[in-house]
């Protein structure tokens, strides 16, 4: 089995940049549309929220006066637009406005931050930044490894809602890094939420064409208590982002709900949602009622998250797409509750026909928590877990699928249904211990004599 290799460099790369590329904004490829099968369709544009969720945000409302601040809304003058838009936001905050509204128009932003970073705009605490449904913020073409179109750094009570935020992937210049010639440039993000930020909501926004992620969360430093908390990412349309829809690199109490996340492709890992703390704590994360499709790497990957709930999502390959790794991938030291999801594969991935796969290695499992996988439907795919422990799989349907386990301990299999024409392929075991009852193959009872002693059943490599 191929092991997924994830590399999130988080603004620590040093490169030497050549002269800034000239800005050519004549064309941008259209965004991939929302799928009509989405149970929560967006129908193109979205209005900002009408109710602000945090009481500390004042109801005093300021509609940014474009002429007063000399802000261009015709997709021109990126540096001037950035400076003047930031000045207007700063002024409104200082004047006590909690709700800041951006009128319709196309705002091109981006200015020199440092040799590797292209700066956008930054928001303050106790602010709701509401984009008109016909407002677009677009990062101008650049040659920097990193950018944040909108940054929330060490802030509390912030809302971003409405409109569209676009990256520059269609027009980006990939300047080689001096140290090794790399041209990955995978840290260009649309919304960055960082540090000890708390109570942040991103809702009803289209996020597309990032060179990196639609949203990047980077929490407290390694081995410190997690201070980035209470992040809600709700009913957004993520499309055509190059690395991830959402990356969680440290965070606690995070809700990702009712989003459509699709057509993530371009540079590894290419997942819809990626939990990868890189030594930072990822904990208490809920991913529910989202619609994933056409994501090249896969839909959800959990390398290290603790107490992660994945519930009632649709994960489907998409008609014109092929998974590299598979819909749902996790590592054995992560722990999750995976319930009521519908997972569909059309073609085989590098990890075979596995809708849910647990990656492992030869190191022992150190997290004592149990992962629960219950009441899911897997279409044309199955599950495979190896070299791990502490797993309950219950009441799942694998339609033309399988259950496969290798070198597993403390496994519980209860009331699962598998349909498949090949009996040996349907249920496979190699050195597995635990308990099993009530499982069926093609609607007939299928005996699995698991016990405390490792057991070998049918096995196909």
C-alpha cells in the first residue's frame, strides 16, 4: 500500500525571488460549478450572513465608501487597492464599527510582504467583514511562495461571509527556490487563521483558485496547549484550489459543516480536508454534512487528530476524476467517530478499492482511544486497516465491497453487510484478534471466528 506523504511548510521557506511578474489580469479560468446533486446547493452567488454569531461584535455598520478611500473595484491597481481597503477597515474598526460591508465589484489585491510572502488584507477582533454577493476579492498574479488574501492572526470574534475570494493559480509565476530549485509554491492561501485566534466564522463564501488552500488554520506551536479554538467553517463553496480545501495544522473545537468541497487538484496532498498538526494539537474537530467530489488526492485525511467526528458526509469520486489515495484516509494514532457517511468510488486508487483506509507503520500504536466506524454506506469499495488496534466497525454496508484487516488487535466487527461475488475478497483477515458477530455476505450469515488469539482467514494480497 502506498503511504500518503503530506508536507505543509507553513511560511518557513526561504527563497530568493526575481523581479515581480507583471500583472496580466485579462483572463481567469471559470470556477468549476457547484454540483446540482449537492444536497445544499449554492446556485451561484451567496449573500453574507444576516445575523452575526458573536455578541461582542457591535451592530454598528459601515459600508465602505469606495470613492472616499479611492478603492478600485474594477480589478485593477492591486497594491493601491490593498492599502486603501486596509485603511478603510482599520478606520472603521477604530471608529467602533463592528460590521464592515464591502460593496459589489471586483477587487484586485496583493502587495509586497517580504521576499517570500505576498500580503493581502488583515482583519481585527470583533469584526464582521461581509462581502456583497457580487463582490470578488482576487489576489493579483505574483511569484511568491506564500500569500494570504485575508489574514486573521491572533484575533477574537471575526466573521468573513459572502461573495467570492480567488487566488492566482491561473496566472502564478513559479520562481525556483534558490536552495533546491523547487517550484512547488503551495502556500498561497485565501483565508489564513493563525495563532491564538478564537471564535472565527467563515460562512456563505466561494473560495477558489488558491495556489495552496482555501482556508489554512495554523495553531499554537508544537507541544504547547492549543489556543486556536472555536472555528466554524459553514456552507462555503470550495473549488479548484491547488493543495487543499481546508488544512488544519493545529486547532481545537473546529466545525466544518454544510460545505461543498470539490476539484482540489494540482499539488500534493490534494484533499478536501486535511488534519495534519505537524506536532501541533488537533483535537475536537467535527466534519459533518459536507459534499465532497472530484478531489484528486481524496476527501478527508486525518493524520493525527484526536476526538474527530466525521458524520453524514457525501464522499464521491466524481465522473471526471480519479482518487490518488482514496476518499477517507487516517493514521492509526488518530482517533475518530465515523458515522452515517455515503462513500462512492468509480475507479481504483493506488490503495486499491478502499473507501476507508488506515495507514500504519511498524511503530506501536500509542493512542489508547478506540476509533468507531458505524452506519456508513460504501459503494463499490470497502475498508482496509493494518498494523493497528482498537477499532469498532458496526452496522456498515459495503455494496460490492469488502472488509480487510492485517495484523490488527482488539477489533470488533458487528452487524456489517457485504455484497460481493468473490467470497474470499469480501472478508479478509491476516493475524487479526478481537470479536465478531452478526456479519453477512450477500444477505447470508458469515461466520468470523475472531478471538483473543490472532486468526488468519481468507487473504488476498
